[in-house]
C-alpha cells in the first residue's frame, strides 16, 4: 500500500525540528507533522516568510503547536545560536529533519569560508545535529532524517586535503552532487554510530525526486546552473511532483513505524512515484564516511561522537 499523509501515526507529544520549514518540502513536512499532533520547531533563515508558513499550517491544523527559530545554515555562529535556543526550550527532540538546502548555486563562500553548497547542505546540518544530539538521545526513539538527492550519484566524497572545488575546478552541478553525497554518507554514518553505541535513536536518508518547489526556480534566479537550470525548472513544473508528494519520502522515513535505521526512502520510479524504501548502494562507502567525519569535525570544530546510553540508577 502507498504511504500517504493518512498513513502517518499519531504524533501527539513528539517534538519535531525541521530545517527550511517555511517553504517547499519543509513546509509540507511541517503540515503533515502538525496534522498528526506533533509540536513543530521551524528552524528557518527567513522569519518573515515563516510567518506566512505558520498561517498555512494553522489553516490546515488550527490547534497546531508551532515555534520558530532563526537558523542560517551558512553561518556556524547562527547554527550554534539556534541549537542553544532549541535546547533551552526542549530537553528532548523526537524527530530532526535536515531538509534545507541549496542547489547548483554560483561559486560563493559561507561566512566561515566554506564553499556555499557544501557549507549549507552538509556542514550546517552537521553542526546542528551534533549540538542537538543530547536532546535526540534523551528521546525514547529519536529519528534523524537527512535529505539527499539523486544528484549524489554524480558527486565525489569530500577530499580531506581539498574538500571544496574552487576556481577553475568549480562546477555548480558537480559541487551540488558532492554536497548531496555528503548528506547521503552523513545519514548512513550517523546510523552506524547510533548502532555501535547501542542507543535507540535511528538515522535515515531520503530524497524527493523531481519536485516542483522553489529549489529549481531559485537556482535559475541565482544563475549558477547554466543552461541546465531553466530546463530542470521547466521539467519540475511540468513533469515533477507537487511538494506534498515530493515530501512523502522524508515524511515516511520520519514516521513509518516499520522503518528501520539506515534505510533510504525516495520515489519508486527514480524521480516520481510512491514513497518507497530504496536500496542503499555506493562502493567505497565506509572509507568515504570515515573521511567525511574527519573533514567535517576539522572544518567545523564540532565533534560528532555518540556516547553509549547512561546506565539507569537502581
């Protein structure tokens, strides 16, 4: 049977954090969670845009519990401030959806000197996840869902010696592939660490296929995708799925009671179709994950190690 919004179990009492929740796939994920009773923490860069998103959520679910947190993934300082604000308000997080991202942007740097796409799509989420780890581990069975893309197939693992393609080596689409492959390896590596530590938290990866969201149109506006940008924007508008359908793989990963950590969810037919479990394939994955942990910890200065569960006092 197809997994739909009606398939989502009751989420009452759960605290969910969604990055980029003020539009596109993130907003549809927020709507789905709110309709099932979850408390929403919308971690967003544009708080004004978030006001309109909250109004949409409340139109669907008038009793929804929603809060907004300012988060600019291009700033490690902003990520740290957002995590501090979330942890001050919540000692437990049940679901974290690392959804926000950029696609095929012109060559730019974050305020920390990282290449923008890798800096936002991966390194910002790395730091956020690492800092929220205590609250995730305090939940009975937390889930972390990291959103990747079919573009991960054209990416290369981050080189610890030269993690960013710069100058003459820069290609907007290939760098996007690098960023989404980093998301892919991050989700799988995090599950390995959860399992090794013996904690109940689980990590998943998901991709939305070709969805008609603002991602493609922003790429065209920014001018980083060359002649392929308008084509993909046209394809998304004319053949892609609406955001509500495109969000279902990440929603399923976050909520399906039968899902198990380390699984990968996406559309059945590569870029369109029902949200299904996909095979996890990528030669050299173990070495790439080790390298990703090394370079991410070095660049951000934030370690991501999962401690074993604390023994309960008698």
